[in-house]
C-alpha cells in the first residue's frame, strides 16, 4: 500500500516539474535599431562656412555646382598642387581637407568644412523651399519655387520637373511632368527613425505611390 502511495506522489511531483518548465522566462531578441544607412543623406553635398558667407558644394553625376548667396553657379573641377579647384564665373574655390579658400571678384576669404551639417542644412543654404524623404525604397524630394527634383531607389534614379502649385482645401498639390507631390498637414512620423515632421507627403510616380514626411525650410 505504501509503495502505491509513493508512486502516486512521484507522478504528481513529476507533473509539477514539467509545468514549471513551461513557465521559465523566454529570452527575446531586443528590437534592432532602425537602419538609417539606406536613407539618402544628400547627394554629394558639402557645406562650408566662410569668413563672410556660407556655401554648398554639390557634386552629381560627374558635374559640380556651387550655391552661394542665392546663386547657383556651375563650376569646373580640376586637381592642382593646392588641392581640388572649382572654377566658375567670377568665383574660384580651392579645397584641401577640411579647409578651403573662396575667391570672388578678386577678394579671398578662408572657409572650413562643416562636418556636422545635415542634408537639411545644405538644402536650406541652396534655397530649397520644401524637402521631404521616405523609405522602402529610400527617396527624397526637393521643391524650389516652381521646380521639383525627386531622387528614388536610394539615389539611383533622379527626376526633375517644373511644378504647378494647386491648393485643394488644406492640401497643396505640386503637379509636374511624370510625377506629382501632395502635401498634407501633419504631424508625420518617419517609419524608420521615428523622427517627427510637420507635413505628410504622397508622391505619384507613374503607377508607383511613395509616402513620407517633410518640412518647409522657409
């Protein structure tokens, strides 16, 4: 009789042990930080702060452009003993590491590369009115006056167009050739970085629909 009781006790204890195992804490993998490497950080743009002004040097597809005091100046690039030279009409920029020298109308001033400048900083200095970005695939939009420039597929494709601005209630539509952008009041939160913006953006590019966030810079 006692052997039968002990057998029952052992079975009950064994059952409790199995139940305990199901309650053991499970180690979950912590959420990974968003991968911001795919986001476009401004195609080849560098911001320099000079003695009397600031400028943006932008290189795209083998050509270079200098944005200075509201002017957009094409420049020719060449290597020299002093560094890399960018020569345009009535201006000359020589860069060497973080330092640069800007010469306009015979007057020179020293400049220094701003390593902390963001794509938003360079866009504002370029005179961009509105800038937006989105993910999957990474894209960015810049609107300047009646001109739009859209980079998609992480900068692999670029579309430029004039824009006609239309107001539709609280939405603003910019109609271009081949694509359009609709701006709606925010707030808007970037789905990768969690960054907050003032404006929601929807882009129609052929049959493709892109969604993201943006801010007015003026």
